[in-house]
């Protein structure tokens, strides 16, 4: 029997990234968050499909390729490969990498377009307005900065367009969308983003154009090949194409069979309207079920401006990972920036946070306790269990309820809070060992007390490592190994079986059978440049 068919499914997406330039830390940010959720839901026993990919059509890409004197396809191939390479380097466990230039995607787009066309939601009209090529979006005059510059890409002037386009009847969906937001108050998160959308929709929705003329790089409009399909119409459907099993015939029915509707679209706040307004309306038109949640996170900023390819004020993620390692980069962005809010990158804070949390509070706690245990002649974890540890042991008190608290934090995408409460256990561990002073107990010959301290601390380090494993899988692997529990947090299968949350998120699973490993720093202190 195929057990996977009985498992609850969970599909999560990152945006499909534009290939106008190499990936930067802002693109990595969403993908790290998606990876943490992927890993967490897998630990919880769900069948998870994690989707990422690249968005390769449109004027922005066409122009970027031109400027490099390459064909858009060759250029897209190169940049798309750089995203794949970055995800490897960052230890991202994705399942599907969707490229909008893939042949199977064209078939899905055609079929979807036909459904919306048959519904009568597409018509031809004149489009006049200011267009931001970097956003690939028409802007209202009132949204623009002086001189018709885009408010997001502040160095890019929008371009005046006056052309015949095909339009999607978004206005038909005004009341249906309002009903959706009311019926599913969690559809748009966090609440501030939801309010932005509600305000925008309350102003009245206007039909939007879904085709371009004078643009070659894209799919031809099926009903009129002299027009090219608007990049966003095609891109959003990349999420659907991603659901096709490899080699499956590219039909909507096949794509939607197992993983639809998507549980969580993770996006940045700049592309909220597309996901929270246009996308559900397009799906309503095609009479398809809607995704469950759209979460719009904040921007990584430099000097309070969005870091981005268009402004050229980005951090190179490859250099950052080469210098500090994947775990450090993953941890810093998730711990130090509240997910949903903007956050500035600062290298001094980066180094201080990692040294304080990972090298000192967690790493050093393991290191000193393990060395102590070995010095006192132990080769294995002391032979105790949760039941044999006193109920008033502060680590037991904190540890037994931690798993569920952390689960709530991950489920609500409060990554920073999850890291904080896990680290608190390590901090409690440091205080506990100092207060209990096992070195004195040892000298006094109080073996039972010494064992209780060693067990409680090592078990707490294990639990912290487990609960942090979605964020720092390499550190979790090292800690588990030193505690005599070989585990591979990179192995999807192991995460959902042997390493399942139902067992490992409990406090008190180490036992006398676990052989102590060689003490080695799990995280090397970082030095300022
Ligand atoms: N191609 C579209 C998405 C189509 S989804 C069907 C797109 N691509 S993008 O490459 O410009 O941006 C992708 C994501 O990266 C967006 O969610 C955006 O918010 C995010 N980020 C880009 N710069 C960012 C920061 N400086 N900080 C955080 N996230 C940022 O939009």
C-alpha cells in the first residue's frame, strides 16, 4: 500500500525569481523561509512539496539579455542555473524547480487561458498608463515619485504606454474577492498586509491588461498571436506547472490532481497584489480552488532602501555563504528580522549574533558538558530517562513544553520567535550548570546528582538542536553526532520517519545507549574583518 497517499499534503512556494540578474540575498531570504517550513512540515509527518523556480519571460528579461548581447533563452539558462547553484549552497530542500520557459508550462498556460477566455473574462481594449519594467506593472500616477520614477525601483523611470491590449475582467471579481477575504481572514498574512489589500480593493478594482504588443519574449496570446501574454499571467501559472510529476502529460487535470490547492505562497510585500488579488481572481475565473495562505514578508534593506538588482545595493549571498557558511546566513536572517517586517543587514550585528547564540550559548554548552562527562569517565550518556529526572529540574520543566511552543511559532511563521525560545533553553542550560556546579558535586562523590546535571544539559542541547534543525541543519547534524545519535537532517526521508517530530521534539529521548562522541566546536566563532 502506498502510505504517502494517506498523508496530509502541504505544498509551499517561493516566488519564481526573475532572471534579469544573478540571485541576491533578497531572493535567498524567501527561499530560506520556505525551506524552514518545508523541513518543519516534513518533521511533522506531512507529505511536502516545496516549489521554487525562475520567471523568465517579459520585457525586463528581454532587455537584460540584450544588454549582455545574449539571446533571452541563453541568458535565462545561465541565470536560472545560478539560482539552482545557490539553493544547493544554502542547503535548500526543494522538490520542484519551475521554469516558465519549460515546454510543459506553455501547455498549462494555453489551457488555463482558454478557460478564462471561455468564461468571457478576456477582452481587447486600449491601455494607457505608466509602466515600470522593473516591476513589470502599470502604475497609478499617484503611486509614482516625482519625474514618474517608480517608488520601489527609485532609480527607474516608468514609461508611458498607449497601446491595444487584452484585458482580464478583474472588476467582475470585486465582490467575490471581498467575500473571500471575509470568509478566510487568514488568507493574507500578516495582518498589516491584509489591511493593505483590503484598502486597495475597497477603492474599486480595475481590469488589468494581460497582453503586450512589441514584445517577443513570451508566449503568444493563444487567440491572437500578434500579442504576447503579460509576464505575470504566465508566471503565476508556473506554480501550477510545478505540480506536474516529471514526465506527466501537461494538463491542468494532471497538475492539480495531488498537491492543489497550494497551502502557502511565500512572497515579498512588493508582489502582494499579484498574489492576493489578481491570482485568486484568475483562479475564480477558471473555476479552480484557491490557495490557502499568501504571506507577504518585508524587505531586506540597506540604508533603509530595498536591496535589489535594480538599485544595485545588494549583498552577494555566495560570498556571504563562502565566508560564514550556510547555517550562519540562514540563522541570521531568520533570527534577527521579524518575518513580515523590514530589516537592515549589518555585518557587526551578524557576527555578534552568531557568536553569542550559536558559538557560545548553544555550541559551548555542548562542548563543555561533553568534555566534563568524558573527564568524569563516562563513555555514554548517563543512563537516565525523563521519568527519573526530578520534576522540578528547570531544564525538564522548560524542555517538556518546548516542542509544542516551537511548533506554534513555526506554524505561524514566527521564525525569530522560534529561534529565541529555543535559544532560551540553551541559556537556561548554561545558568543551570553554573548553579548546579557539577564539578563540586563530582568532588563530593554525588554521582547521581552529577548524572542528572549531565543528562539534563545534554538532552536539552539535543532538543534545541532538533528544534533548530529546520534553520541550521548542519549544526544539528554535528550536535546529534556528538551525542551518539547519528542523523542526517539533509535526508528528506529520514526527517519524516526516524527523525519525526512526534518522537524527537520530546524532552528525554537520550538514553544510556547513546555513546558520547568526540567534543568538537559545532560552530566556529566568527571574526570581524
Ligand atoms: N518574478 C516575480 C515573481 C513571480 S511569482 C509567480 C518577481 N521576481 S523577483 O525576482 O523580482 O522577486 C522575487 C522575490 O524576491 C519577491 O518576493 C521579492 O519581494 C523578493 N525580494 C527581492 N528583493 C528583496 C529584498 N531586498 N528583501 C526581501 N525580499 C526581496 O517579483
